[in-house]
C-alpha cells in the first residue's frame, strides 16, 4: 500500500468522516460514504422529527436541530439517523400519505437542510423512512389482502420511499433504508415485489442501501441479498423475569451476538443495529416491547435503563466484525421535553447518556482491524 493511500485510510478510520466545507455559504457534503474504503464504527443516534404546527421552528433543519447535533458531537457520536414519516390509515395498507404534520414540500426542504447541517459537523447520515399507522397497529402487520390490493400498496409505498430517496441523493446522505419493520412483506412470498421497490430506490439513490428488520424476524427476511448492509432494530429481551442481574443480561447478550454473527456469515454482509435502546423504567429488558403507558403507574428508573443498555452493547462493541449502532432516540429540539415522558427511550440527561459517552469515546476492535469493510469487499461491487 502506498504511503498516500495508507494516510487516507488511517485518516478515514480515525475521523470517520471528512468534514463538510462551505463555498459562498453553500454546504458541500463530505465524500460519499463507502464502507469498502473506510473502517467506521457507527456511533449513532436517531434524532426524531418535530413537525407539528404546535412546535414551529424546532424540527429538522432549524437552529434547535443544530443544537442537538452539537450535543451529540460532544457525546462522541459520528453518525445520526433521521426518520421522515408517512401516514397509513390502518394495517389494510390502502396507501401512504406523504404529508406528515407539515406540507410535503416544507418537510423535504427542512430534511435536506438537516442532512447538510449534520454533514457540516462531520457527521454521517442514515435516512430511514418510517410508516406511522393511524390505527395504532404495527407496520409489521400491514396486510392489503389480494394481489390487486398488494399491487396498489406497492405502487403507493414506492412513490413514498423513492421521493425520500431523491432527497437523500440530492443531499448525499450516506446510507438509505428501503424500509423498516415490514415483516408481512419481506418475510413472505410477497418479498419479490419488495425487490421491485428496491430497484426503484436504486434508480433514485446511488449510495449504500440497507433495510431495518425487527430483531425477531431478521433471520426470516428474504431481501438481504438485495441490499448492502443488514440492519436490525435490536430491542432484544435480555431477561425472563424481573430483577435480572448485569451478569445474566450480559450472558444473554453474548448469546445474541453469536446469532448476529451467524447472520453476518450467512449473507457475508455487515450487520449493524439500525435502532437500539430501552425505556427508562424498571426491568426494561424484560418484555421490552411493552410500552410503559400500557403498564399501571409507570415509574422512571434511570439505573435500569443504563444497566440494560450496558449489558446489550458491551459484547457487540468488543466484536471486531460489528460496525456499530444507532440509539433510539433524542429529538430535534434538545429543550423540548414534550415529545416523550421521562420513562421514554431518550438517554439524554440520564445515566444511559454516561454509558454512551463512555462507549463512544473509546476505540473499538473493528476500527483497529477493519474487519467488516474487508468482509464486504469480498462479496460486493462498487456502490450503485
């Protein structure tokens, strides 16, 4: 390896991003992310949008959002995940309404600014379009019905997701997710039609493509050969009952790490956590899918949240083949505490924040040995 190339690779592994520069006030994004030429550990945080008309001037692309970015850089983060939403009436899947709180044009312009603002701070950006189901049902259960209804759903979802792919392409987002938790689509015979969606995204977006599976259906997802990175929403249960010890939960996490490693070996692609986190309540790693508001008299328990996050993440950050994770989540305005109650997922200002700061500020084996980009290079061509 020539000296100049060695210097470039070393700099990429240490800085993880080339900071954007400004020419005449215009933000120029860092070079497009290519996991075959870098060894980045994804120290990532999801930043939720605030798009309500009741909260003007504090969502994506605003000064308030920049304050959140600056906080995360101070924590040691080097990636952020941004999550635009589309509305679906129910699991009948009659179509996606791209308007979410504000009008579509306003949201997309603000979202593009948010990508630029992150890049200006040297942060990489993952874009994950989500579906908000108005009926309260889980998007994983969307079931349009017969072939004709599925075709209409596919067309509507394709329009929705490719519109966001165009925004991601225009602003050079580093990774784009084709979907999140779409179990009824990508783990069944309907998966072939999702491959058509992926082709449409590839035509609009030319960077690294991923998909975010729920933790309990990643093994059954049928479209991993069609994307570049395997994403898991990693809300793993680490306990079978209350009052689990750190050692017991860490042992469960180590077993989970073996299954993740098996998935990586099976598809010969990097596997990262596109979402990970626990709520701030007692025993959050026991039945983590239970929302505190559905429980009687939820109690805030910072120590329990921090313990669960430490137990899950420790085996993974010590695995040289693990690219990293995105914590779920903080919000676009750091001073707005109305978005979720104290027993929610956010680690901000809690003991879990200290856990993240500690994990993010130390070197990880994957950065030293660059195992995961080397693995990807064996099986994948240049990003399309």
